[in-house]
């Protein structure tokens, strides 16, 4: 028998270390040392209910175990074989105790559709992919369905673009299919540029064939025999695995001429990005593939009308494609049974930031942020307080406590002031300054703006400058109005989708954390202490001995005080050189994010 | 064509399918301001990157504002061009653009002609609420063009002109985001780039980012130096455009006033480049006939077609791009340089002035002429044949500076002996004019017959590439004409490939020829202005009594007194030149 | 002052171009084998201007960077203006015109790394090496640049030196990393 | 490799290769070998997965354990990279996190050889879609 004790950060901070020691002691005492092993495991992810203890082989999952419960578990469960019911998980819906974790809501929260083969097969071996049904959907489509029927399946499934905007995939295929041309293209957008997002890369690295197969299916539907994958050059491993996969698919005749003995031929070539976030925008991506500067152009015309080399082009992102083969094999109804009314299926997120279980997750649409953060993600790191979750990367926004029960789908995230984006999720805790976070994203946008349109090129620069003034304590009240007006105008007038959404990080923090902005502007205070310029050297009256060492070393004579009396620093004069703190032998001088007014009434 | 019904600013209108909102609005008298948008529609030149976002309008039911210059109308569309949301957005965008623009309007070469300035006035910008860092770059001065790209607003018109229209490829958008700007490769000097100085970038630049090098001050200095004799020549296209700068209707001929103004500015002699245009025809025409005759006699070493060489932008272009074809163009100098060479020899000797004390000024519709007159091969012991070349625009500013009431000036005549010209010299200003002038002379010299109809209508027009076959009394000659360097490239590629069946090709670097030159008054995208200038040139030709170069008495006298005959040794020394490969391509031996 | 007439002077001076033509400036300072390498890369993409970015990728991996001369040769092969090549090179952050250090240091500034303090790590590197982002130390040993997300968010903040990844880097650890490569 | 010309060909091929995956998933066969899968996506490699994989290959051979070591994509546990999944014949898959050579040695000696669990297990927290027939 095994006793697994969670040794994750969350559980450890609620004494899981002591719990495993007590188990060992108790087992020793009961003479069961050789029969029962105590194992410390990694985080179970269910930190909400920690500390977690799991008994194998019967898979009993105990929650919120306290050190004093260890004896009871051994006596009752290990020796007598009776489960300690009060420590089992109580299903909030059914009000029944659940002992096997597999039947618990939490573990059902993830469902891997797009990631179905990631971590399961050797991505460089096509046989393993075939063993997991790769290319069956393509075979089925080519031998049983017309393009129209296939498009109909995709349409009925409710699949929408996973790159962020959520355009219905089937409809896109249909439109591109209907535009007549001698040549058409299928493009896979694998230019995942969001800082802190790596969903697409994981699919390409873990299951490249799912994408290749889906592109061929798309090609069959729209009447294209050429596919292009635009992949970031910063993803060397994904590039390598794609090359291997394309090569192997060719050897099996699953790509190339007359696939499955039909008239359908399809080939896929790779094109590399070169470090430009804007190339995630489809018109910019197309220009980049043509060897040009990756600048977007106005839509219409849409790529479905005039895309790569002026030909109708269907652009979908990696995750969207990865869903397609499963939909064909399992049916539109199966897919549309997952998710919410308007957003079907699952979505992959890269969960990162101040969270215990950083990683790649895939959940059905409609899962709430709370479930993701506290159940799957295992809660906030180091037991800190949750402050916000940033979704959608630089185009998205920061959502707060009040949005935690929002079911995730395209519409509700947009309504809440953020967006689905490609799937980055960054969790922020109480130590994060929301103005600085907005500034971080604006810094990214300023660096990545292509420069073609004035609102994005200059407007975001000005936004950044205002945010910088705010974090440096140099802002004036009008700056807040300017921020808001600029955000609205940029959103209204920028040329491409990226420009139009670029003010979102500012707008969403302005809406949800206006008090932090106001503190910075009016009180020159950063509550999380992140803004260096808003930290102050303050003398602790209790600790100060009045030795005068600080006064002597201060280069601007900002320190005053009588001998043997607590000294005081005039913040209006202080240049924050730090010499006084270095000099003080009594640790009486500290950096603080606020200070008491130095005005003394005489 | 299908008609689309829509509503703009509560007006119900109907326009053809495919019309942009901007055009539809303008058709019905609604003015939507624009900035980056630029169109010479019928000449196939258009620039609508949709980048400045000034022309945004609200389309009901759409989330964002839409750029009216590229958004096509749709059935039932309801458009608001000036509601509060639009006005606020438009003003904010303009404030942003201005926040990254130097505030030196008082000393800017473009002041008063600046589209950004006009727009700021129009939208009532009174302060810049969004002050911040400005993007700054190195200022670059070439012989013809100054690039002060701190003033660049990234409308990309110059890039479009330089690449799509002229295929010169000297300029490209570079960098990214806030630091993006239009510049030559590696931000090198324009002088080191394949720039031809055609000046088309300058002629479309909405701000002072691209301007000509101004030589007015040098000329004022020369005029005020009593030891100098200062003479001036004016190119044909100047007289058809200068009036625009004084509020006259485009296409007004101001030859007489132009002469009078130059005289009042203090020039000692006012001459005409048309005179040396006639001279060019004599030399180039002779060379052409020679090549034809040798060709017909079976001489395979002779290169055909012959290419005209009077356009310095074009000369720079083929030196850069077709260094392998340097023996194809005529060796005749341009009229400006022929004038300079004759002025500083024949004329200087005539009036007994040392060439070093003779200052030759040219008034040109062109910026490449500034570079041309500085070329080493056009200097004798360091003294240039033409000292200064100023543009039509600079002359207008000069006249205003001198407080000359241009409109009130009497018509005056050019001085002798370098002021007399034929109608053939005048039409040099239009695309097709040089070759028409050449045909008038070559025909008569070749056939010995008198032309029945002087006008070769088949050689006229504004299309980029034209061709015609002229019957030289039983000898059909294939003539090609290109205006705009992109069109020239097409014909030159054929020559290079050996598939060209032309005997002679006229090439002008600027769209429309010299009337559309880089130094002409700004047309701000109105191609009607070009058409009127062209018509004015042909009118001037018609008014002339002498319309063939070889009949110009001053030309006849020049040959009899001085040069001998066309193509003589003296003519060659003074009036012909060589070309130099300026390949921007790799010249390493492989 | 000569007593000759202007005309005689002009003719005596002859036309300077009647002599030998001036040498055309050789702009390219690359050795023949390097040019051959670039030619081969361009050829492998059929000298297709649409393949410019792929050509630049291959060339950069060959030379480590894309100096002006190299871009000139590429422009010639693909028959496009070099300004256009430069326009593309200067647009994409992956392309560089300065050689990287022997040990190129890349600090991830992806969001996950950012919220876990990668800015401080960057500052520390800049302070220690006394260079700015995009620069190389005078001895050519180190260069600093930033990148966005290597996908090792679980190890944030992340620093890459060459191909090697250092995870969970602290400001104090910076000196150690540099020291490791400084011997 | 033979070309796959029809859907039937593909299904035949799948039957041939299926066992490899089945072994990995169910491992019903007591004769089946030990499977070690190392997550080799960028995050894993960044954390040293390559070395760990090499270590497993070499050590398992040295210690005469009949095992298959394969690479696989990201399992999603980026916080615990390098991660290794070990499937003993007839047992459920076990994922170990933070695997270095020391831990790998422990996994081989204690878990693979003797079936004893060792510290560092990561509970698998997702479901993968499976086809009805399986």
C-alpha cells in the first residue's frame, strides 16, 4: 500500500511535510513500515482542498487533512479498511462524498481534444500517430464526403477560430471555397507571438500530424492543393518536427499526389516568421510569406478573396486545425455537445504567472476562471492573494475577482473587457502593480507595432509615455483622461485587429483597477511597491537613535533632526540615492511605499 | 455597372459599385479630409495604404471607424463623416501625428504648401495634448534633394513613387513601429543610393520631409556681385506652370511675364533653354540619322534603337540600372548642358567675359538638373558650364521675395542670341515632344522633303508607354515613348533582351514629361493640372512661326559662325558626353 | 590668366571623359567564397523574391548576422532593390546587422517571466556587462538581447546563453552565469 | 515504407502499429516491456530533458532492463519539467516531475525494478478523449 502526500507549495504551507512525517512515525509504531510506503508527491493541483493525501491502490482521495488526522487514517483506512468519510471530497452539487479522484469535478475539468496526442505519442514517428487515428479523418473525407458535406460537418460542429477572433471555421472554409480561382492556398498560422503563450508550439511539437491532416482536409474542402505553415523561427523544435512529419506523411503517400488513390493532391511547405508579433494578423502574415515587411492591409479584401499571391487563401491557426480530424471522426454532434451555446469544444490555455501549476491545460468552453485558477492551476503561488488574471495576451485584458465565475467563451470574455486571444493566461497576485502590468503590455505593443498606421505607431507610444509618467509619480490628473481618450481613439481608428485591441490592457485595468491608477497619480503611491520611483526612504522613529550619520551623508541635505532625537527625511528634497540607508547602523531607514507627511505644526 | 444606394451624412446617394466612400462623398460635395491618400488615377498612380487614419468615418453597425479612402460602398450603408465620434477621433489622430513632427513651420521649406499644416488649420488644432518623444533621424543633403525625415509622417507616397512608378528602388520603409520611416538602404545618403534625383518623391511629399536643395541664395549672391555677368535660361515646362504659383489657372502660359520677372530680378541676359533644345535636335537628330543610315548599310556594330538623353533623371537611371547598355542612348548632352557649354564658350567670347565671371543659371521643372550641372564632365577646370539650377517653385518664391507683382508684369521677349527658339524646342516639355521635334527635323533632313503636317499627333498623349510608326518616305520608323522610369524600364528590358523593334525611343523620367517634373508647382494629386500644362505647351508651339529646329535662324547662325555642322569635332567636344556605369550591383569579379 | 578665348580653353581642356573611364567603386567587400555561398543560398530558393525571408534566415545562420554587403548581394540575386531588403531586415527583430557575442545572452521578457522579475535580471546583466540590449561587449564575448517566451514558463524567469537555458534565475545568479562563461 | 492508398490500407497499418500505443496505454500483457516516455518539448528540453533521456537509455541498458525509452510532446506540467512518464507492465502510468539523473536513478532502482513509488509523482489531471471502441 502507498500513502501519497502532496508536497506541493500550497499543501506544504499547510503542514503537509509534518503530515508525511507523522504517517511514517505512526506506521513505524504500528509495525507497518515495510507494508506501507509514504510518498511525497508533486502538486495535485487541487490546492483549494489541500493538504491532499491519497491512498493507493484503492485511489482514495482525502482532502484538507490535518496532522492530527494521520492516526485515524492509519487506524481506520490502512488497518481496518474503512474510509474516513469526513475527509473525503464533498461534491458541492450532489452533496455526496466522492472517494475516487477520477469521479471528482476537478479532474473532469480538463478534456484533451486538441492536445489528445500530446505527451502520448512520439511526434517523430508517424506510426504512433496512425495508431491514434491520424489520417483516418482525411481518408474518410476523401472516400465518403464531398467538400460541401465536409464543410457542413465543420459548420455544424460550431468550431470557431482558436487564434483569438473566433470566426466560425466552417463558414470561413465555405467562403474561401466559393471564391473561384485557378489556385488557392491553405495557410496554418503558427506565428504564436503572445508573450507567455505556447499552446500552438506544444501541438506542433507533440502532434504535428493532426495539423497536417487538417490542412489537407481543408484543402480538399476549399479546392486548394497547396498548404503553407507560417511558423516562428524561434521554435526550432517545432520546425524540425514539422519537417519530419511532412517527410513521413509523404513517404506514406498521405501527402503529395493522389492521396488515398483519389484525384486530390496536397502538399505543405514551411515559411518562417522572423520575430514580428504583428505577423499573427493574417494579412500581415501573408505579406511576410511573400517576402515583404509584415504590415497588415485593410480588410476587405479578406484573404478568402485575395490572399497569398493574390489568391483566395484560408488562414486558420494551429489549434483550430488540430480540432478538425476529431470532429470528422467523432461527428459534429459530439463536438458541439462540449462547451457553451455559442462556443463549442475545448480551448487550450497556457497557464502561467503567479500560480502553482504552470502549464498547458485544455478545458471545455464554459469552464470558469475560478476552476482554472484554483482547481486546475492549484491556486496562487506562495499562498498570496489573487489579484487578476490576464487573458488574451497584449490584445486582451485583466480580469478580476468579480469575473472569476465567468464561464470562458468568446462572448463572455469580450463582454468582460478582455478576449479569448490565442490562449495565454497569466495570473497576477497582490504583489503585482496593475499600472506596471499595463505598462508592460504597452511596452510590448510599442516594440511590436509595425508602424504603418498613425494611431498605433504614435498613439501607443504616447500611451506608454503616460503610463511611465504615472509609474514614476510624474503624472497629472488630466493624464487619466488622456489615457482613456487615446485608448478609445486607437481602438476606433487603428488599421488592424492588433492595433485596435492594443489599448485593452490599459482599458481593462482602468476599468477594474482605477483606484490603483488614482493612488499613483494623486497619492504618488504604488500599493504593491513595484514602482521604484514611488518608494520612499523613511526613518523609523522607534529605531532611530539620532546619531546623525544619515544627515551627514545626505548629499542634498534632505534629513533633519536634533541630536539623539529621531530624524526625518524631507521627501520633497530626497533624490533617493540610498546613501542614508546604507549608512544607518540601526536599520532605521527603510524603503516604503508611503510616508507620513513631514509637516509639523509649530 | 451596378449602382449602390447608400446614405452619407443623411444624404441619400447612388454611386457605381466599387466606388470608395471617399469618392462617393466627394461626388456629392461632402469633403472628407485625407492625408496619406494620393491619386493620379488616370495615370495609374495611386497610394492608399490606409495608414494615416485621418479619413476615417463611422459606418453604422460597425464596431470601428473605417478609412473612407479604401472602404468601398455597400448597399444600404449609412455613413457619418463628421459626427462627434469621428471628429474627435480624427482630431486625436492628427494631434498624435503632429506630436511626432517638428514644430519648425516658420522656417520650413514646405510652409504654406504643407498638407499637414493645412489639415491642422482645417481641424483647428491649437495645442498638442500628447507631447512626448519625437522620432529623430539624420538629415541628409544630396545635390538635388534634402531629406529631413523627422518631418516624415509615413504616408508612403514617396516610397510608392520611387518603387511602383519609377522602379528606382532608392527608398523603402525601414525599421518598425515608432522608429519606422522611409529611407534608403542602411539609411545611407541619397547620394550613395541608386536615386536618380527625378524628384517625384519631392513632388508628392505632403510635408517638408523631402524638399529640393534651394540655390536661390547663391543666385542672389551672384546677382549682387558686380564682377559677375549673370545669365539665365528657362526650360520649356516652366512657362506652362509658373503661373499656378501666382494663382493663375493651370495651363496659363506666362512666357512673357517670366522673361520680364527674370529681368527685374537682375539677370543680365534672359535666354531660353528652348534654343538649346533646338540645338539638341540638330545633334541628336543627326546622330539618329547616322545610326539609321549605317544600320541600313549593314553595319552591325551600330546600336539601335537610339535613346534620347536630354532627361538627366533618365540618364542617372540607366547609368545605375543598365550599365551594360551605355552605348545605346544618344551621346547628345541635355539642352541645359548644351546651353551651358555654348554660353561659356561662344557667348562668353562674344561678350568678352571670362567664363569664371559668367554665371549661368537655369530655371528648370526638374531636380535632377541640379545634380546634372554639378557633374564633373560638365566642368572646365572646376568651373561648371551651368552654375546653378533652380526649380519652378524656387523661382516663384524668388519672385515673391523680390516683391514683384507677377500678374501685373508686361510680356517681354528673350534676349539674343540664345533666346530664339522654334516650336520644336518648346514641346520638349511634354512627353513625346522630343521625339516629335526630332521627327520634324530628321524627316526633312532625311527625305529632303517638306513636312506636310508638322504635328505628329500619334506621338502625343499621357499614357505611360506609347508607340507609333512614322513613315519616312517609305522608310517606316518605329518610335517608342515612355514617361515615368518604370515604363522606361519595361522598354529597356526589351532592348537588353534584344526583343525591341524600335528605332528610336524617347524617355522622360517624370510622369507626363517635364510638365510633371519634380521641380514643378505641387499638383497635389490633380492630374487635370498636368493635362492643362501639356495643352499650354502645344499652344505655345502652334503660336510660333518657326516650328522646326533646323529652321531656327539663331541655330543656323551658331553652326555657320561657330560649330560648323552637326556632329562636327567641335560639336562633339562641346555638345556630346559620355555615360558612366553607376551600378549599385556587385561589381566584384566572380 | 590665359589669354586664350573661352572656346579655346574648353577645347584644350578636352572633355575629361575622353580619357579612360573612372573606376567604378567596388562596393562589396566580401570574399569570393562568401559571395558564392550567398549565391548558392539564393539559388536554392530559385532566386525568388518571395523567398526573401527564407533566404535571409539561411544567410544569417551561415554568417551569424546580415551586414550591408551581404544584403547587397542578396538584393542583386533576387533582383530587388537593396532598400527593400533592408526594409525587411530592419522590420523583423530576428534579423541583425551586428555580430552577436561569442555567448549571446537572451533574457526572456515574456509575461510569465516578466511577472516573475525578468526585468531585474535584464538590468543586472546590463549593469554587469556594461552594455545595452542589442549590443556586444567590446571583447566580443557577450551580447544581450531580449526575447518573448521560449515556452519554459514553468522555469520563469528564464535566461538563455547560446542554446543553454537557465531557469529560475535570480538577480544574484547573474554574476554566476557570467562568471561561468568568463573563463 | 509502403504507400497508403486506401482507407483500408490505413486501417491495416493502424492494426499493425496499434499495439505500440496499446502497450503504452493499457499494458495488459505481462510480458510487455517497461515504457519510459520523456516529455521533449521546448520546455522539457530547456529544463534538461535531453540529458535525462540519454541517462535512461544508457542506464536501462547497463542495468539490463528491457525497456523502451521514447520521447513525447509536452504533457502540460511545465512547472515540473523535466517530466517523465513510466508505465510498468500492467500498471497505470506514473508521471514523475523534476527528474534529474539522481531522481532517474531512483526511478530505475526503486520504481522500475521494485515497483516502489518514489517522491515527485505528479498526479495526472486531465482526461484524453478515447474512441468508443477502445
